[in-house]
C-alpha cells in the first residue's frame, strides 16, 4: 500500500461555480475574521492540527458515505431513502473544505500521511446485498455518526470565535440528518433479516464501539492542553469531552441498538 500526503485542491472555473451554487453557505462564512496573532503559538498549533485532522476524518467519512450509497442501491433500498443518502457525500466534501479552510485561516494545515486504499473497510462479501448495506449503515451511521453529532454539538457550543461557531454550526446541521438516517434504514431493514444476520450486525456494532473505546484510551494518555474560552476550535477539555462521549455512546448508540434487538455490549471488550 502506498503512503501519501493528505492534500486537497479546487479545480476552479465553471466547476467551482456550480459547486458554489449548490452550497453557497461555504462562501457565506465570515472568512478573514480570525487573526492568528491573537492566540499563543501552542494554541494555534493545537487548533491547526485539530482542524487538519477534522478535514481528513470528514474525507474518510465521504468515502464511507459513497460505499454505503452503493450498497443501498445494490440492496434495492427504498428509492426515497437512497435519494436522501445521495446528498451525504456532498455534505462531507463541504465539511472537508470548511475544516481545511479553518486550518488555513490559522496559519496552514499540518502534515497527515495516509494510505488512500485503506480509508474505509468493505462489508463482508459473503453476506447478501441487504446485509452488506445494513452492516455499513450500522458501522458508519448508527455508531459513527450518531456518536459524533452530540460531540460536534458540544464543540460548537464551546466555540467563541464567530468563524469557528459558523463552521461548526454548519457541520452540526448537516450531520443531524446523517444520524437520523441510520435508524430509519434499520427500522426498514430489520424485519427482513434473519437471526443470524442480526447477530452479524451485533458483531459489527460491537467492533465499531471497541474502536471508539480504543480512541478514548489514547485520548486519556495525551498531555492535557491549555484550556480557555478563546480557543479558536471551541475547546472541550479532555475530561468534559470524555464524559460527553460516554453519555452519548450510551444514549445515542447503545440504547437505540438494543431497542431494535441488536444486543451490543455497553462496556469495552475484555483484554
């Protein structure tokens, strides 16, 4: 697998004009109102890293949305549900640009090396089309997006600079539809799944949740960064972030899955 630097570009010209017409809110953000000189160098570096990482994660989520969309079409999901999901890749590309431009406003992005072929994992090819679609929806939407929405909302509430608030507010607004989509799909698909297929979804959800616990363990080991009302990212102190994350996982992921007969664990896997 090749390792590449994560870089972005805009083609420009007529293509960019069409893109801007589709999502005019990007250019409507209060760009140019954030002065890096107003913040300590250590705070700027932390924010630049965070926004660059956010751009990369949104890019990965765009791949996940495209993979899910293909699976939905292959599974012959309801046309209106597919149509709703078809807007998600565009949302994610908008979020990529917003996060990348925030990093540039703060002085420039930071280096991220990645393997383009490993941006996301494919569904189990031994499963039928409907189960493959359900697997991706469970992993990316019912776990991933459902957990990220309250965390994004918490970060938005913590933001003090108007530009950071505007960018995060736009992302939160888009992501709300992504989170609801996963549960709508499961409510449609679950009656058509066998007990073994539902068990497959349980294992899928458990694995996705285990990766969340691994991320939290890593966050706990990181040095505590300075806090303050004026962090351009809308800083959530580590303990506050983890407390919100744990509540959100229990309320927005584990509980809804269990209500639908997908008996996921509520704690890290042993060992």
